[in-house]
C-alpha cells in the first residue's frame, strides 16, 4: 500500500542515483525542496517533488508533515553495538585521573569487555544488544555497521558475529558485519603476538568466511595494539576471503596506518584524531572514506578529528558514532552531527552529508541508502516541527525526531 508524506516543510538531501559520496567544497551543498511531498511504495522511494505538483489524491495512507523536515535516516558506519555489560567503573577511574591507556594496561579496556563477553551466552548477548539497536533506530539510524572484536578467541568472535547475523535477520534496518579479531592481544598471547596473528589468520578467518559471517575486516592499528606489520599480515590474509578493510587508525598516534590502509583499498579509515600531511596526501586520489567519530573524542577528552582540514583538502568525510562500552557509550547520531558542527566546525550541510550519503559509502551501501533518490530504500526521519534544519545540530541534546520510517514502514 503506497504511503504519501505531504506538506513537508523541507525535504533534505536530494541526490541523483549516480552520486555515491560527496567530497570537498560540494559537502557544503544540501539540495532540498521546500513544501514537498514524498511517495513510498513497499520499501522504496518512488516519487517526490513540490506540493504544487502533487497529484496523488486517492492514497489511503497519508502523513501530514506540516512544519516538519524529512531527511534520510543516519547511516552509522562504525559501531561496536554488540557487547556485554558496561564499563562505567572505568569512566569513574578516568574522572579520577587515569588515562584510557593506563586503564588498558591494568587489564581494563577491551580485555575487560572480552572477559564479560566470554561469560555471556549468545542468547543473552543478543538480548543486551537488541535493546541498544532499538534505541538507535528510534534516534534515526537506519543502517549500522557492527564490529566483532570483544571475543578475541575463535569461539567468542564467532559468537559475536552470529549475534550480528541474527540482528540482521530480525531487524528491518541495513546491517553490515565487520570482523575485528585484531582489536587487542588477549592476555595469554601477551608474549606471543605472532601466535595470536596466526590464530586470526589460520583459524578465525577461514571459519568466519566459511559461515559467511563478515563483509569487512578491521584492525586496531595503534601503538600497544597492532603494528603496521601486524595490520599488513591480517589485510593480506583477509584478501583471499574478499573481506574489504575498514581500519581503526590514528586514534592516538599517526605512524603510516592510513597509507597502508589506502594501499589495501580500504573502504574507510576511522578515527583519525591524529592526522598529518602525508595521511591527507595518501587519501587524495583514493577511494577510501575518512570517518570521524566525534562522540569518542568528547567522551575520552582527546582531540577531535580535523574534519575541517580533511574537507578543505578536497576530501570526503563521514561521521559515525563508534558506539562501544569503553570509548563511546552512545549511539546517538544526532549528537554526533551536533558535535561535528560545534567542535569540528563543520557546517550543518557538511555534517548531514557526512552522516547520510558518506556514511552509507563508508559501509558500501550508498547505491541504496543515504539520500532522497527515486529507487532508494524509504528510510526516513520525520522531525518534530522545527524552525529550520540548522536547528537540528544547534539544539544539541534535544530529541527533535518525531517519526522514523524504515523500509517504508513506521518504526
Ligand atoms: O573504536 N579504539 C579501539 N576500539 C574502540 C574502543 C574499544 C573499547 O574501549 O572497548 C574504539 O574507540
Ligand atoms: Fe571503534
């Protein structure tokens, strides 16, 4: 049954079907139609335009969006939303002066979450995770990339990836799964790092590929975690299973990870809080999307990714949450968009482009998601009555979402 949304105050992010990402100065543009309608059939956007030209009078399902803005749902291209338990004690420890690094060195951090996950059944992990998934859909996310990486053993990495697969089956939003076995070295491999790399390469990767559990491969390429050489080994091994890289790089240190990722045709490089000129140069003439995670910078009080510099260099930029129990216990893309404007000096247009079409690109789905385009999936946010779209990032912390449509159906 068709669904008509009429009297839309402003319909945002109208793009031609061949536009898969937006770069540089073009990110300042956000094509819109004021006083618009949009028609959905099944799960697809089939028509839209100015109300003057709206000739659909006999549609039974109609939403009156007077005073409201309609835009594509957020495409959150970097999350660790499947996890067990929380780490609020580490939050308090950081307030009392410990750094993220010091906490990790004491056996906290990723290893802390891995221990909790090991002791959590697959069913319980699923239940905990879907509560978060439901919350972020209500906050306007219509597509999520979800990483493993709190398993750190074959059994538990597969447990996480099976939970992601089940979420994909049970929820209407678009899900992409990423294998992040190389998130941290487990304690038993502290003095045998090659042993853990071999386990990833010879045991985890083949089993995960056989069960078809992941689309992408990720590595936490960082001092104290996985070196350039470690990262290279994993990316090379993942190639034979056709797992495209999406890499955690430059969160705390810049030492060539961006260049390595680009060399391996990474779909995205994520974090980039520390970025130098050679990283920017490596990204030019590449197909790799730089992804900023401003909620992580906010929560850990670390520098923000120099998004302004990235865009001013003519590059594209995507925004994602990084939702995880340690560095970003929040999956709120509205906050991410606000924070990118406030702290990274992105314009609202740039931030909305980064969180929709470029986010979709960073998870390989921008041919079907991320813009208002005939033939794309009808995943839409209908806002409350707001004065303008600038009000959305401006009124940070306020929930201005009225309704979320996923695959043509009100969620
Ligand atoms: O993207 N940086 C690496 N991984 C996560 C944090 C993981 C954790 O602390 O649990 C991130 O910030
Ligand atoms: Fe992350």
